[in-house]
């Protein structure tokens, strides 16, 4: 039996070896290629997916927003192209608006030998109708624009981005409080930021010249032979320097800007009438996190002073500002870096303002964001006749935004906003502007973010 068993085992081994050798000589079918799946990634705070064939992590975000707004329509004087006031009957002006917005955001990040390389793009599309001077949406129509588009690498920032001068920005409601705001539409800039640890950073930036033109009147009287709005060619950007501190307790911000003003005098032929000088602005603010009240609760306050740099005052800005009006209810009041009343005598505005905002989360689903601001504007001592159109003034602006978020990324919001403006400008030939004006606006919206 042992002999027979040995023969059988030997024969089996031989057959297996031969079969294996023959199988090795036969062609074989290749297996299916491995499936390529989208790779999830998180680089430098950007969570998304790897762009195929690269090492870049891409995040796609956006939102859809619907809004209804209404407000009072009161006395208004509009500006004609020749800068003279013209009445606008209330029946021709909107007191109700309905609109929608689509947002698309893209964030890209990748690691390099010198640190993170990131880029951010934010695109807006608006359509509908709104109150006059009610924000980014025109009274009737549609618009699209690049809100932000910038890259950051090794301390360098370049592109379209909110100004490094700003802190609070326009506030929490859709309408702007009196606060420097270059967020609604960013400004082209290039900047370098040095981080020193402990949450401390310093930034120097060259930003788009935020000029607000100028106006001059022959003999100081509007409409006598027509005003001159001509701004001379830009020769320098706005230079912004900022110091920022961000820690667990909150944040602090201090910034200054130098702004070059170049305007043509009323003659248009004599360079001696022109001005070429520098204005400036400074702002400082502090914010406190209030975890003892609720997660995400905070309070911020800031103060701002400007001289011959009106676009940093908060009355008007690169985004938009209420000025001395809301819903188109306004004083005959223009904001510019300088005015000439004739005789080669220019006067420039100085402003100061204070603003405060808060975020209060009463429950995980319900929050209230109150805000308040106050600002003044004053001109030089020259008692030009242009004061019939312009004068010293002040304004209050404030309100609150109410948010209800029943589920993640869905927000129902209600804005209540009020502003009051007062000017000491005297009466104007052919028209009598009111010394004060106010406006009230209510806005309901629903937004889905992703």
C-alpha cells in the first residue's frame, strides 16, 4: 500500500507541474484597471477634493438668496448731470422691491516649499428690483460682478479683496451703517503681511486709489456756467498700513491710509487752479468674544477719522453707503475729496465716526445682530457760496438683523434699519432742500448656503 500511495502522489505532482508549465505558455487576459475615485482632501482649512492630475485641493461653495424690501419714500432732491438739484416726485420712485442673488465661491489650496498657496474667488449675480440706493441691486435690472478674487502665498496677497483698512465693515444688516466698507465689492490691491506669533500681524498694502472726485463751481455758484468734475490722472495708489491682533478673547485692529487727491480747477486751463495733495484716514477697533453669553456671541466697536479721504469715512465707500439718505430720501449732499468755490481756493472735508455691532445667539437656531453708528462731516473755514449745496452735517444709522436657522445652511432673516441725516446748508437758488431727512427700511430674506 505504501508503494502504491507513493506512485499515486508522484504522478499527481508530475501532472500538476506539467499543467502549470503549459499554463505559463498560454496568453492571459489583463485584469480591469483600478477605478479612479475622487480624493477627499483638507489643506490649510480648505476642505474639498483633489483636482485630477494635480496636488491642488478645491472647494466649491455658494448660495441662493431671495429678498423682499420696503421703505418710506419722503422728500428727495436728486442731482442732475450739471450738479443742480431736481425734484423727484414720490409716485415715480420705488417703495417696494423684490430681488434674488446667486453666489458662487471657489477656494483652492496646495502645499509648497514656502508654505500654503491659496486662491479665493467669489462671484455674484443679482436680478430684480429694489429701492433706490438700496445696495448692489439697481432699481430695476440685473447685474453680475466679481466680489473677490485673490491669491495668497508666503505673506503675499494680490487681487480683488476687502481693504486692509476696514474692520467692522458695513455692519450686519443689508444696508450699511456709517463705517468704512470695501467688502460688498472688493478693491484691487497687493499686500504683504508679516505674522509675529501670538496672533499679532502687520500688513502694508498698495490699494486702488479710492478717489471720490471733486467739484468746483465758477464764482462758487452751481450752474452759473457749469461745474467741473474733472479728476486728474492717478499717479499713486492708496497706501494702507494695518496692525492686527487675534487671540482667544477677541481681536484688535489699527489702520491708516494715505490717499492722493489730484483735481482740476474750474478754469481747466491754468494748472495753478489744480490741486495735488495727500489726504489721510485712521481707524481703530476692538472686538470681544462673549462665550459666557452664548457660543459665537461677540461685540465690536470702532472709531474712524478722515481728512480729504471721504471714501474711508463710511458715508460712502467702494461698496455703497447710505450717505445722508435711505430709500432715496436724501439731502442735497455730495461727498467728495475737495471742493473749489472759485478764486483758486479749495476746501476739503474732515469726518469722524463711531460704530458698534454685536452678534447674540439666543438659541442654536435664533440670533439677533444689533448695530448703531454716528458720523459727522465738516468743511474748511472758507465761507464759499457753495455752502448753498454743501454744509457741515451729521447722521445716525442703525438697526438689527434677526436670523432663524431651522436647519443647517438655511437662514430666514429680517432686517430693520433706520437713518437720519442733518445738514446746516442754506437754501439753494431755485430749490429749497430740507435741513434733515430720514428713512426706514425693512427687508425679509431667505438664503440657502452650501
